[in-house]
C-alpha cells in the first residue's frame, strides 16, 4: 500500500560466500486449501551444506513479487542464507495475510513436504539442506503489519525477524486506526529483531501525497514496541523503495521519494542491506560476536551512510547471546 509497485569485505571481518547460487520459481503452489495459492521464489547456495532459512514477504504484503528485489535477495543467498520469497497471495487483506503466513509456515516445516521437498526435487541443490531449526522471517514495508499480526498470536517456528522499512496500519494517512503497535506498550512476543529503515522513508513526493512510511506509523514505532533484543539501522541517504531493481525502482518513484544525486549508489545500497541481513542471521544463529559487531557498529563496515541504535532489553550478548529464539507472553 505504500509504494507504486503492487559487499563490502573488510580485513577485520570477512563475509564468507558460497559463490554460485541458484534461483527457481514455483508458481501457484497450493497450500492445503485450494483457494490459497502462493508464488514461491527460492534463492539458494549450491555448495553442499546446511544453511539457515529466511521466509520473505515483500512489499504490499506479498503483492510485489520477490523477483523485483533480485539484486538484494541474490546477495543474501551468496552470503550463505537460503531465501524463500512468498508472493502473489490471492487474498491480500491484512487480516487474511497473517492466517496465510501461519498456513504457509506450517506447510514449509513439514519433514516430508515443504522446504525439504522443494530442495529434494531441484537437482541444482540436491546436496543443500535448508536448516528449518534456524528459520527467520524477512518483511518489507506494510508486510510488517501482517507479520506482527501473526506473531501476536504465536511464534510458530520463527527464531528471529528482520523488518525492512516496516509500516504499521493499513493506509498511509493513518486515518484507519488499525495498528499492531501501541508504543510503549510491548508487543506480546520476544525475539531477536533487526529493523532496517531509510532516511527518506518519511519524505513525501508532494504536498498532497503521503510519505511511503510516515514517522508516526513506521520504523521507530516498531522499535519502541519490541522488547526482545532489538537493533535499528537507518541508511540515511536512501528511500523506501530503493532496494527494488529496475524497471520497478523507476516506477516506484511515482509514490516514494528516492535517493537523488551523486551520493546515490543503488547497487552498493542493496549490497549493504543484504550484508546487514545476513550478518544478523549469522550473528544470532551462530552466536557470532564478530558478525554482531556489524549490526552494533555498522558505520565502520558499510559504505552507505548509517545511523543506528539498539536495545538488548536485558538479554546478554557479551558471550554470543541466547541464539535464535521466540517466546510469547
């Protein structure tokens, strides 16, 4: 609803890469109920081994296909994380999407079906094992609203979440008061969370047009509502939809303010965003303090300009932290 279309390697810390990756699509996969259909786009390393998994719900709560973010999600897979994008869900009403998330997660975890079957039936990754005990969820924009609805009811199999430019509510004007977050009241779940925002999220393209992520219903609103270990990183020069590939990125400028001028390096921005995502995944699941440093002090490691803050809410990460987890009140 909030945008038009419905690495740096340092000597101090190295980012391992599998190199070659494979992308394949499964169109109109039916999950239990024949009226609930998903398009799946899987991006995976091809080097034999076990890898953590991110389920990705793109912008407009899955109306925007994962393939519109190919540069970013390919870089995620190159950095040893399997990404399974879900999109083109038939019913995109927010209250229905959270139910579809639950249905999909139940299916994807099945040992003789779900992700196991997806990989077993695809020859290019026959020796790749999706580690479903290390499962996280990635969202963009208004998809955070549906993810929040799901987590308000149950953690399910999720052990961490990453929200890019998260928006709450169901309209950009905030007229319809349908919110998951009510800061400072805590949400009823605790899980390691990374929020990645953009400096231009709150900038409108015109006086009569709402911003794609107004301050009062996005980003910091989520940060102030989450009481697990929560990290917040703002890539200051970029806009709400600058992680899209062309021609979708160009079309998004009709609604969302983009980065402008010589400071803009969109390819590097997508690489930096992917690096934040994978560093967080490896830091949490591997209890890797070096990777966690990238999240705690990103300005040292990334080329894009960043501001950041974090609140561990009492969780001890001096020796690697508790790993991936999710608890419910």
